[in-house]
C-alpha cells in the first residue's frame, strides 16, 4: 500500500494501483462515496470489528446518516430484531450482525431485508464480511416476492445436491459444505435478480 499527500489531502494507493480514499480532516473518505455514505461505512466498520469474533450474535441497525438506531444480542445462530420491527426502525436503514460460524447471510436475513425494505444487510465473521442489497428496481409485489423465493429454493436445492455429491466423493466435508451453501446461493441469486452481493475476505 502506497501513501502520498497531494495539496494537503492524503491519498492512499493500494497494490492494485488504484487510489482508494482521501483523508480530509483526519477522516478517510473512500473515492466515489458521498460523505454520508463514508460515515455509514466508518460506523459499520467500527461496530463490526467489535462483534466479528463474538460467540453469540450481536446486531445493529444503522441509519443512512451513520447513526446507530438499535442494538441487540441473541444466541450463537440468532439475534432477534422483533423489537426494532415494532419500533419501525428497519425501513430504509442498514442491519449488520455477526455470524459466529462464518456463514453468509441466511434466508431469514434476506427475508427481513425484503419484508421491511431495508437498504442493505451485512453479516461479519473473523474471516469474512458479507453484504447484500435488494434487487435493483424490485417492485415488492407479492408476485415478485414469490418469484424471488421460488427461485431461491430451486437454486438452493441444486447447490445442496452438488455439495452432497462433493461430500460423497470425498472432495469436501459436511462442515465446509454447510459453511459455503448460503454464499453459493446468493452468488447465483445476485446474477438472476441484478442484486449487489459480495463476500469480502478480512485479509483484503
Ligand atoms: Zn444472520
């Protein structure tokens, strides 16, 4: 990573040769991002680094201005957000939480995102950050929502069959397959529905 200053602004150039952010008044602002988006990203990063190694799930709802609107904790594979739903805190906002077992976003996570029209949802672990956005120009009609979940279950079944084949052939373990299934499904779903989905390694 190379660092150099131009006219009082600190530009950071990574190994890929691209400039990734400028620093203004001590704040890192990624290139191509508005200030509010940069604020959201900074808040998410701070919160997520606190929870990514925890053994039970912790969740936060963050507003588009970067303000933390709600926090809660649950069990090793669950954090309940009913309380936030009752208070109507989900619409247009961001939900982030940790997945202690390192998996990608669950069907339940994405169901919440769509039902409550959230901006995007993230799950983090020691090794990965996962992020998913609702499909672009999604009309949220019952028909579209049904199409979405019908395809989800078809793709899931196909991917489970493939993984089962790999387990039987001794090419992967049940544990690895279990950790990978959600990721494989969202990768395919994101192509089908033009939705942003990514898995980022913490080492990147
Ligand atoms: Zn989750």
